[in-house]
C-alpha cells in the first residue's frame, strides 16, 4: 500500500497519463496543523467520532470520512491520495502501519524505512485530521507474527505480482479489512483511497469490498509521474541516473499500447515487450493486457480488434537494484459499441 490544510486542486491532465510530480506535492502551508496521532483502535474511533460529530450540520448529505492506508515513508504519491481525500471528505484519516504480513523476507521488513516525524509533516501540509500509527501488537494482538485468522485474496492474488510475491496480497487484504472494520463503525460514511499505480492491489480491494459486502467506497487516485513519465515510487531513489533513464521504457511501452487502443488498432503486446527487453539494463518480468475487473489476460482474439471496453496494461521489470511496476488504462476505441 502501497502504501495533509487544504491545497489547490491539481491541474487537469490527459486521461490515463496520471498526475505529474509537481501536481502531487502539497503546496507549502504556513502554520499547518499537525494531525491528531492515535496509537490504538479505541483512540482512533474516539477521534473519528468526535470529528464526525463536529462536521455534522452541513446540507450535502452524511458526514464522510476518507481513509488512506499507508505503510509510511511517504512521498508525493501518498500526498496525492491524501489531497484527493481532503477535497472529497469532511474528515481525513491516514493509517501508517508497516504490515509484517506483506513481507516475505524478514530482512526487508526490518529495513523498511520508519519516518513517522517526516510523515506527519507531509500529512500536516496535505490536510489530514487523524493519523493512526499502531504497533504490531495492536493490529494483531496475541499473534503479531502470524495471526490465526486472515483473509485470502484468492486467485486474483496469485497471478502477476502475486506470482512473484506469494502471500503478499493475502497480507494486504487482511490488513485493509481490519482497517475498514476499525474505522467504519465510528463514522457515518467511509471512502478509502488507493493509488492506481498498484493496479492489481486496487482491483483486489474493490473485489474485497464487493464480495464481503463491506460498506466502503473504494476510490482510485491517478498515478503520479515524474516530468519524464516515470511512475513515482520510493524505490526510484535507489536508481542512479542511468537506471532512471532506462526505467522510462516502461511508460513508453505502455503509452504505445494506449495510443493504439485510442486509435482502434490492434494491440501489439509482443512489440511492447520487445521495447522493454531491448532497453539496456532492464529485465522484463511481465507485460500483459488484462480485464480491469478480473485481472484475466486478454487473448489474441480480443487484442487483434478494437477494444470494446476499458482494459489495463500492466508491466513489471527489474532495473538494478530494484523491481519496478507501472500500468496504464487502455480506453475503448472511439465509437466502439
């Protein structure tokens, strides 16, 4: 999951391109108030009830709370999530929890950056009201390393990123289900915000809410990109100048597929894969076009004709020393039935 006073609305951007880094970063706010920091479920619910009660009385329907789940180490992409939540809700809550269930390697969990003070500064600038930052024992009492009852992401969590990171999405849906259940009883209406960059995660969480009848509105926030087009990620900081240049091939390949879809042309996925494979220093993991709702890969019979409904192009590749992901929504051809 992947894992703020009010700031100006982001400038309009073309569909499918995402926001720029400049759009995502919060504008400086003089004397921005730090959000209320809570450490327990009880404290969090009490704070949200208090803030929701204070927001009652407007004429626009029930008070809404926007929840942004994160694992901390926040950057401009997270700021975009919180800023959209701020624009659309009466109260904004952010969770910061490094979820052990999402890590296959204990060393990765140990070395994951914990930057709470810097995160609180970022969240103050973007307008968050409450930050829930629990310890592991608070989230998984009695069994912090391996909770007895967990949630499964099913077959949607076993493909693509799930094939490379077994069990990762089970950890995601377990912690998000807990967060929704922590917040939902304390608020009149709940919206939860996730980045389009983690497209598989977003699809799985929408399915989680649907299949388990969770009363939450799952909302997507466009990908934040550098001026050159690279999807923003904390992993990008580990790339040198050459690696940053090579990584741009991911967005170029996706744009080629998007342009073909817009023009009603066949989607040459093999050509897009060759673009990535031919880039020096880049090792392709996967590049596929899938159904947005089910993540099922589209077959040749659908790729050789104009798209009739939106699809999703997903790519993952290794650019030493990191593995990067990106995606782009492919629109149906203009005039398609």
